[in-house]
């Protein structure tokens, strides 16, 4: 459990920028070691630093070039502003997503939501397997990968039947996730996305 411990004014002034842009402007220690040598990190700070790392860490960008054009909005360069936004969200156990509400290039209050891991995975490139020709069975195989597990939907005589089965299954997954999300903006976008498949 993280406890906010006051930091001296002198120590606050000495804080360095996070990845050259992030300003840690809160009154408390964002991380500390307790008497039992356990490290504690503010959950809001952890999420904020990870967001900046994805956008501004040169080593991260080398390994993840798809983030090359992704930025954090100016107001979120101040930790206190990001924290104030996150505190108002249903954030426990959730992941910060910029793709559902936005175009994937900007972290901001308007383009971000805190969503479950399962919902976040709906938008990963590896998520969709779709339809392939199964040479040995001479059928079209409809399948969908969900959270790292491959689900065979069925084998069909025609590509049309396989695609229809895939779309119905995918729409059901998306609608199911929409019901589990607490952010109405996310529910609306997921429901809208599901209609594309049916």
C-alpha cells in the first residue's frame, strides 16, 4: 500500500525532468523504501512515468518504433494534472489506453481511458487471426486469438460462411467487453466497433 509522505521544499525543487519533459510537481515522495526495505511507488506516478517512457525514451523508441510519432499532451507533462485526471477514473487494475477513443498518436484526457487488460487486447494487432484455408481438411478455418489464447470458431465449406462466423464471434467478444467497462465513452466506442462486424 502506498502512503503519501511529505517531501521537503528543497527536495521538491531538486527533482529532475522525466524523460526530458515530465515535471513531478506534487508535494509528496512518489516512491520510497519502508523500514522493511520494501519499495513503494505511487500508482499514479508509475502510470505517468510509463506513459512518458513510451513517448520519449530513446531506448524504448528504438525497440518500439510504432511509438515514434506518439506524444503526451502538454498539460499531462505535469504529474499533478495527470494525477488529478486519474484519481477521477475507475483505475484500479486498469491499463491506460489511447487507441479506443483517439487515433493512437496522443495521450490526453480526451483520447485516453483506463480499461481492463482484456479490452486493451482487443486493439492489439495480434488479436485478429480471422479466416485461413485449412489444406488438410479442405475447409476454411475461422479462428480468433483472445488474450494470447487461440479459439477455433469452426471449419466451413465456403469463405463466406467462415467470415460470417468470425464476425459474429468477434462482435460478441467486443460487446461482452463493452458491458464490463465502467467508462461510458469506452462502452459507446466498443458498441460502435461491434456493429462493423455484424
